[in-house]
C-alpha cells in the first residue's frame, strides 16, 4: 500500500486519465483497477475492494478531503495518505464528496428491480445495464456497500436503496437513514367483522380493457372489514413518506383478489394518496387471468406498478406489462 501511495503522490498533478494509465501500469501485482481511481480536488482517492479500504493521497495534510476516517501514512516530501476502511462513516464521506455514489429516488417511469450488490462487484455494472427503463435498488443494510461498489466500478447509473417497514414512523426512520424506496408491509385482518362495503356492493366496475368486475354484497362487506386497518395504516404511511413508496401484501396467506385490489386503489384515491408500487399476495402460481384482472384494476384505478418475483414475470410472458421485480429477478 505504501508503494502505491508513493507512486500516486508523484502523479497528483496529472489528469485522471493519465493517472489511471500510469498508476495501473506501475502496479506489478494488479491490485489497482483503473476505474477505481478518482481525483478529488488536489487529492487522489483509490478503492481496494480486496482489502476493503480506500486509499486517499495528497501532497500535504491540509489537502486531504474532510470527513474520511482512517490511518494516516506519512509520505516523502511532506505527502500524506489515509487508509480509510469500508465503514459507515466513510460511506457517508464518499457520498458527500462524490454525489453520484449516493442513492436516488426512482423516477415514475422506471421499472424498479431489486438487485444484489455482489453482482455489481462482480460485473462492474448493475443487472439492468442496457435497459434504461430499469432502476436497480439494493437492500437498506447494503447501502454503504453499494456506494463503495459504485465508486470502485465508476458506475454512474442511478440506483436506489429500499427498506421494508411495518408502520409510517418506522418508514420515516428509514427515509432519514437514506432509503429512497420505502415498502410498507401490511397483513389484512381476514378475521375482522364485516365492514361497510355498500359503496362497492352489487356494483359493476368497468375496467379500461372492457373487463367488468362485479362485487357481491357479502364480499364487499368482507373486504371492507378485512382491509380497514390496512387502509388506515397505508394512508398514514403514504401521507408521511417523501420518497418512492410501495405497499406489500405478500405473506398474508391468501391470494389477493382483483376486487380487493380495486377496493384498495379506490380508497387510496378517495384519501388523496398514491403509491408507486403494490405487491399483492400472488400465491404459489399466479394464473394469467388473475394477472390480467390485477393489471386491469391498477391501470384503471391504481396508476401504479404491481410487484412480483420470477413467477410473476414468467406468467406475464411477452405481455409487456411493467412490474416491480423483487429479489433481483
């Protein structure tokens, strides 16, 4: 590490492109990846994934960039280096000095894909590379790791950080901690007493592709009772959260019906809130008709993307429907 720091010190006045070429050429054991070398003012920052450290080199102490923490190394002619481990504090410093290493909020036109950071370390690019409509997100606990991987790979494509919460307050804490795609997990209360479903009872809702959805009175009352707490919790969540938001019903133990999706979507509209993505409970094997009805509902009333995994993607086939793809699928 000292030899690399001393070689880097001699090249500080050169352009980043020339530093990358000459420093990697002088690196006998190929520890340095050219794309991991970045100039920062009059300092140089390099990433060493194998050692899990950043090496920061400047020609004297006052030119070391602020906020990074690590072990100092004195170099010839007053030069100095800092070896900064891949830590939470140094992840924050990296995002401060290199804003493109910080997560973004996914745009409304993007398909959100959960991605494994290990894939970025391995390939130097996100799984969705080449598909501009896709927006990769990594799990909250890997947010610092993602920043280091983005920096070391010089990967300038936007990415996000997702986190799951069970309440609006918990989601707000995640947001303050850097989450840009918050997922509220809700479990309907199927044992609840029937509610007031009169607005939906025996009414036929015509969806935008001509599908007619009629909800019998008993089913409307059951849905209103089962989803009363879900509506209250999700409305509070959607009103308070300021990043991209999704609601997940996965794990509820019972397939989400088109009538339930319609109820949720219309109740959210009535309360003046919107959701970026909605993940139903699809069951073990999503059926094409079930998918068709679900997408017809959200196109008509939800104006959001539906979430799913590889099973949903396979069932969709070439239909062209856009989904929020979970678990990197």
